[in-house]
C-alpha cells in the first residue's frame, strides 16, 4: 500500500539554488530513485538526476540522502522514516552542474595521473601466472564501481577544495595500492616507483584513516584496512627502514 511522504530536493546550478519541497507517493519496495523519477513525471519535469542501471552497478546516481552519501537506486524507502522529511542533495565535494548532477571530472583527471599496469617483459597476455593468494589480495578492489561516494565523504577534499590538486582521494590511492601489490607489475623496470609516487604525487600522507570512505562504499570494499593502511606501511618501510638504502644499492649492482 502506498503512502505520501514529504521530500526536499535541491534545485539549482553552479550559480546557486535552494531546497524545494515536494509531497510524493511512495509504494512498497521502492527506492529513492523511483520517487525522484515520479517527481520528474508528475511535478518537476526539468529535475536533473544522473542514473543508468538502477541496479547498484554503474555508480551514476550518487547523491546525498539526509546528509549521507548514497546511491539513490540502492537506498530503500523502507529504511527511511515515513513521518520525516527526506532531503536529497547533490554530492557536496564536487561542483554542481544542475540539480542532483555534479561535475565529477576531477576524478578522471586523477585517474589519468596513475601509471597503468606494466606487463612483465617476455610474458604474453594469457600466460600470466599468479598465486591465488595474490589474486585475492587485490580482487576486492576490482569491485569498485566508481560511484565516487568515497571521494565525496573524504574530508581532505570535501572540506578543503584547495587539496584537490595534491590529493587523489581514496579511490585512486586504492588503485595505486592495488598495482603496488600486484606481483606481475613491472613498473619499476620503467623507472616508476609507485611507493614514491603515491606519497609525493597522490598525497597518501594527507589521509588520516578515518574510514569514512569505507563506511559509504556500496560494494563493501575495506578501502582503509586493506588498501590505504597497508600502503602507508609499505611507504613507511621505504622511508624509515635504515637498511633500505643498502639493499637498494645491492639490487643495482646485480
């Protein structure tokens, strides 16, 4: 059985905007995106919202519901109090294009700054061989749907826009960590030092492991515990291990 619920949806663009009140019908089994579509169909035909799969796999419909970063298509209305106003706003960290649609191009800029996987010399695609334990270490990170909710809640860039130039955010720190733990990555042979890069070029040291990124991940990736903390430990080993310069010297001589 359906019921009426009060919504406040942010309407506006890069120049500014405001929360607009709506009363909308909610039916059993619906998600917030269903209601947004109903508002488009019945009350606000020009309401802009980005979406694609409606199955929690494309990462397009990222927004904030009652102040929490969520996928609109994965936020069930049954989890929200029917007697309270539901507030839907765009992601705070990124510039608004219109209504609930943000400009997330920052993320693609940062993605291009991460050197890609470097295949080992003399090994053809299809002939790569890895231990299962090494596959499992990084397989978790491949579940990322790039919804950028982790980027949205990371206070390093959410509260300090000036940090965006020097900080890549948890999604791309995780990407570097994934490549660094890949046993077949031959980046070092091309002079790419991922541990040095993640600290100097991607701002790993600015992350203070509050785990807010992990809390909002719709794929339940343990970004902080399994990617960022281990990466910090490897960087610390590199920087503060008194024997590292000696072992590096022997490697060069070989």
